[in-house]
């Protein structure tokens, strides 16, 4: 069996934006048919390059938002984004940090890259003092549900909808509380 070079984990840069949009498009097309309306997927994919350019370019150095990439041999395999928890659907718990995105190129699923990227992004939230962690996922995305449960998160909001293109799409919120230590 050939040895696989480990992925490098690092902050995303402006030079990564097109690759991030392409990874997102492949991940969404592989994951969301039947979960997200097709017209919404098309819109996400079409707007992703400009969205990534704006997100990376307009972030002040000390923003709570972080974008992380996993790459191997110069090829981006996936990304994760984190920030202070948002109130897009429901008010978040006080002091919460949020994993807002975790997407892999479909060919990288099952290689450990997603787990390493998740751990790296979440460690960044913890080190910056966020507690608890929250993550929203589509209820019908069973791969994501299993992944987050395996990582020790529990669903604390089991029934909510994200209305996309006029269609209610069921979502759930995961939560993990970290033990408070002497260092915070």
C-alpha cells in the first residue's frame, strides 16, 4: 500500500479563492441533491468565487472569522470556516464559537483529511476562548450527522428549517461544551 502524504493545514489566502469555490461546488453537488433545491445549489455554485474573494479580501487581521484549508502537493482538498456563533436561525449560546463550513473534495472523503481539518479549526476556536461550539447541518445529510456525532457533538436543536428558494430544508444544531480549565 502506497504511503499517502499528510495534508498541510493552513489559513486560506486570496490566492486560494478559486480553488475553494471549486471544492465547494464539487462537495455541494455530491452532497446536497434532494436536500437543497437544485436552483439554490446552482446559485451557490455561481456566486461562490465572488463570495470567497470578498470574504478573504474584506477581513480585518483580527476578525473572529477564520478560513482554513487542507492541501496536499499544492492541491486544496477541503476547507473549514469558523467564527463567533451567529444568530442566522436562532440565538446562539453565550460565548459560542461556530464551525460554519466544513467541505471536502469528494475524492478526499474517508482519508482523514476532514477529521484533521475539523480538529484544527475547532482547536482554533477553543484557543480563542469560544465555548461552547455549535455547528448547523442539514438533517438529511447523514454523513455530516455521523461525522459530528463521532466527534462528540450532540444535537441540541433537533428541528429547525432553513428556507431555501421558498422550500423549508430541515436543519439541526450540534453543540459541544468544553471543560473550563484554569487557563480558561
